């Protein structure tokens, strides 16, 4: 089974920045789209940003202009640069294929204080 490991979360004040990292076992990210997802308290998991197999990048409207998804030098690595963070960004952030096809990892907690 593919293993996904997210890191880089933490507690940050509104307006601050964080960089999340994702590493996946195997080479699935080199063959499929990849994306970041998040689940806020009391809400369902949602797509934050995704890179399609063809390289097209999509962001959910609430993060456009603030977040940047990128691929690392290693094809099994994915990043999410988050700027101008808002309290409503508070959630557990997960990576997966885009669309998601493998088991979810533990995620990394992002908490934005006001």
C-alpha cells in the first residue's frame, strides 16, 4: 500500500505563512495528478489545490492568490506554500492523488489564530 506522510503544520497567527510537505512511497505522483485536501472541524474534507496529470493547476476559490501548490525535485514530493493565512484555514491538511485514490495519511494540523 502507498504511504503518505504530511508535515509542516503548526500554530500561526493570521496573516502568517506556512509550507506543508508531502512525501509518498512509490512513484504514484509521477504517474497521476496530485493534490492537497483539508478537513476543518465539523466539515467534510475538501480539495484545496490540485495538479492534474497534464499539469493544470486548480485551487479552491477561498485560497486563490494565497496558496501555491508545487512539485518537489523528487517526483514523490509535493508542497503547499500558504500565505496570508486566515482563521478559516484552520484544518487538518492531507495530500493524495488528484483525484484521491489511495488511503489517507495522518495529515498535518494547521491552526491559525486571530
